[in-house]
């Protein structure tokens, strides 16, 4: 396996979304949110396993230059004008550097290219340290809906 060695990542690194491959999957599943955030998002190994059994899942690793720093997954159903940000995480070591915002902006740009894309939804577990305020700063709006204990937000594309 050709895994990239961990390198120093700076705030001005180029953020990109890349396919998870046999060579990179181990590095991606090793990424972890901060210990206080573990109840907000599933582990990447779980997400990747779920994606392989859901034909409408589209997922990518988030890189800062050549260093994997996160993971994102879309429920991609082109028959509906609604798309769903199913999973999203930035490793705790790389939070606060702007990678999350830039990665989500790239992800939103991708969703805008999808057929009939008019809205992007996601949900979050409310509570101290939840990603809710992050989504709101990016333009998502609360819908007032709660799904399985998670607040649903949407972004009009």
C-alpha cells in the first residue's frame, strides 16, 4: 500500500475532494474528530461500508495539499431536486484551519452540477460543539424539522 506520510499542513493548503482508493482507504479511516465530537458523526469506516451498499452514495476524502484531513458523503438521487449531505467530518487535528469551509464549498459546487439540484439538506445533532452553527454560517437555514433527534437544515442552491 502506498499511503502518504503525514506532513505539516498549513492554513493556505489547497483543499480538494478525491476518490478514496485501495491505497488511501486506511489513511481515511484513521481520521477522527475530536473526542468531544464523536457523538455527532459516524466513523469513516462505517460511512465507507454504508456507501458500498447504497448505490446513491457519493463519497470523497478531503485533502489539504497531499494530506487527508476529512471525509464527505452525499446521498445523490438525481430523480429528486433534493440532495443530502449524509456525512461530513474534518479530523480534529485539522479543524480551525479553514479546510472544512473550503471543502464544503467545493462539495456544494459539485452538488450544483447534479441534475435537478435545487436544495441541499443535512442534519445535525444539537448540543454543545455541534456543527449546526458551522452550517448556518455557510448559508444553510433551519427547517424546523427534526429527524431521529437531528435538526434538519437546508441550503437553496
